[in-house]
């Protein structure tokens, strides 16, 4: 069997792994490249094999860097099933529809203001492409193996990280190839600890935080509380650009806990993202798949004001009291948060808090890196507000947790491929796998194909 690393091989984004047996072609994940322009340009390249020749896709989870190119794959001719858990299908519906809308809006905005080098600017895909992709989803449960093409079977193992997120175990003739997908944390505000497949003859593992140790949940809570107390004392607004799906719900849980134990003043909390509101409702519906109970969900969500319409969002600009404002997107690459950033960044009373990973090249990475001005909608804006990054809210295992996860496999894999990390993080994890576990591990190159015993 041949395994091609079509993405997430020198970066955290664009997860796409192509498996070729004699007869069949399978794709594990079909993600969008995000961040640096050099990476985003890959989204516009033709897929390396004809999409019509791919028999099936297995999707680890709904995040766009794993699912976001599916609409383009279907538009370009893919006609097979997309296997995913129910939680993944529901969240992918939200994320992909939003992705198409953002791309349509960006293209339209660029055309109206004439700052695109392409005329006319075109979206990568449209809403209709998303609906065609969603119609191809086949829901599979966690646990039982399902048939892929008569010769290969697959199984989803709960990975924590995000509602519906899974590791994928592929099996043939007693041999296994495991894709870790994104692995969650043992301690998490919402999701349960990740489970580990029994065996992996070959393992493809993520390394987003392969060179890092996360703060604990308690440290993250205290850091957030300190920011909120300081900002409230000087009459400012705490703006939290947040991933609408997953991170926003963790932050709501955190804010609820801090309010309950008196660590922060009872400020109004606004959730200004229709997608985050929808995702929050999905987390309530799928409450068997995470650690929050019914009563806790109710209590948490009572403390938040949902901001649905653009007019309600604009009215937030009139607020003159200290406020906590959660808005998407999480790396400040698009969405309503851009309008809030334009308004809030010039004033030193305000505080912008990033609670997640900021991919290189994004506006979020520039701000966290100390930029004194940022470009939004083609114009430069001064940065006088405080900017903080909290890492305790990560939904990804850190390096120690990744190693613990691997130690729980019942025998050593013959080969480990380290993917889904910036080059330093991937190489550092590779080094630790070799040194501490004594396993064969390497970091594949973008576009490389290897032989896998399966
Ligand atoms: Zn993810």
C-alpha cells in the first residue's frame, strides 16, 4: 500500500493523506491549507490525483484544516462516500457552510474595493458545492469497524479534541495503519480524555504542540481571570477571538466557573457569532459525547447573551461598560471579529485574548507576535490594546501527552510518521519518539509517498 502525504507534512494545516492499494484510492482527511500565502496558494492547485478516481474519504474531524477542501473535491468530480461520526457531520455542516460564505464574501469585497490582483476574484468554492459535499457523508459510530472497499476496514476511536473527533484505524489481514487525527488533552473543559487504539503497525501522528508543554487548566483559568479583572478595572473590553466550534464552548465553561467561584466580576458576556451559537446548541444535543451534564450545560449557557444578527453585532459598538466579547474567527482571519478588532485595537484600555494556536502568517500570529499595526480589510490599524495568548485552552495534547498516548499502544509500531506540526515541533517530537520510546520515526516531506505494510 502506498501512503502519500499531500498535506500537513511541513505545516499544521491541509491534512490530506492518500492511500493507494492495487485497485483503490482512499483519502484520509481533505483539509484546507491556512496561514502563509505560500500555503494558501496550495488550495488553488489541482488535486494531485483525479478526484473522480478516489473511492472514499475517511474524515477524522470537522476542523477546516481537515475537512475544508471537501467541497472542492466534490466539485472536481469525487463521487464516493465521506465516512465520519455524527458529531463530525453536524459540525462540518456548520464549518463548511461558513467557509463558503466567508470565501464568497471575501471575493465580493475584493471585487467591490478593487484590491484583488485577480479580476474578478473568485471564491475557492461556493455554498452549493458545500451542500453537494454534505450529501456524501456516511455516518459511522465510534467503535465498530466498517467496510471501506471490500479489502480494507476502518474504525473510529474517540480522540477528545472536538465533538465527534476520532483517530482512524485502518485494518487489512491483521495489519493496522493508524491516523491519530488531532489528539485532545487528558484534562479538558468539555471533551473527555482521548482513547488509544490497541495496535498500530504504522502510525501517523500529529505534532501541533510536539515541542511544548501546556499550562494546566487551573493556570489557564487564573491567567484568564487576571486579564478580565485588570481590563474591567480600567473600563475596557475583553475581546476573545475564538474558534466558533469547540474553543468558544470551552471558554463559556471557563467563564461560568470563574463567575461561580467569584474570581471575576459579573460582566456581561456576549457570544457574537451565529456559528458559535449553533455549535453551542450542538454540544447540548450531543451531550453523551462530552463531559458536561444537562444541568451544567443549562447553567453555563444561561450566563451568555447570544448575538445573532449583524445589527445586534453593530450595536455592541455602543456599549460603554466593561464587557467580555467572544467572536469568531479564532485566528482573526475573517468574520465579525475583524470589525471588533478595528474598533478595539487602537484603545489601550482594551485587551485582546487569543485562546488558541495561531498559525504562522495569520493576523492572530502577527498580533501575538507584537505587531504595532495590523491590516484589516485593506487598511492599517494601530495596535494599542494589550494582546495576550493563553495556551491552557488548547484542544491539542502537548508533547508529554502525545508521548503518553503512544506509550499506551500495546506494541511498538514498525514506523511512525510525524505530521501536522510546524517544522520545529514535528522534528522535536520525532526526536523524543526515537530517544524516549526507541521507535523508528520520521517527518515526511510535503508530497512524499512511502510504502506501508498494510
Ligand atoms: Zn482539529
